[in-house]
């Protein structure tokens, strides 16, 4: 039995690797383009763009709150609404990447006006859900 040279083995691995990559790529495209998977694939393709937009908006909000406790001077309805929105991201990225916003959410949740508004919203939800 003859010995295979390094070059022969390397060339085979390179060509085999390209063939393998080509087959996997084609299978992935065929899977993604199946009508039943098209929406799922499009959704996954948009997620990085959506995440970048959310981070940009959070960065703008964080900059707005720099040096301020509330959005417009005193605590207002705008803060109640914004804290409610940001609570959905509580304890997760991207909110955890913005310490000013996480602190803003905690300050807002501690306010009696926020607690009343949240309790009213929760009561309305419970009254309509089964």
C-alpha cells in the first residue's frame, strides 16, 4: 500500500470541505425557502436589525435621562408609560446594558402613582381574562 502525501490529503480535504459546505448551504437555502418556513426565516433575518434599533432608542433615552430623574422635570404620566414599557425588558439585555434606564425603572416602580396605575391595569386585565 502506498503512502499518501500531505499535499494529496490536503487537496482532498480542501475539495471535500468545499463540497460539504456547498451541500450544507444548499440544504439550508432549500429549507429556508420552503413555503412553510419562509415567514420564520424572514423573521429571523430581521431580528438583528430590530435589536439594533431597540438599542439605539434605549441609548437615546438613556442620554435624555443623564443627570435627570424623570423625562420632563417632575414625575409625570410620560414616566408612568415609559416605565411600564421598559418593565417588559427588566433584567434582560438590552435594558441591562443601560444602568441609567434600569435605575429609572426602579425609581418609577417605587412611585405611588405608578403603583396605582399598574394595579388598575392589572385589575382590568384580570376582569377580562379567563
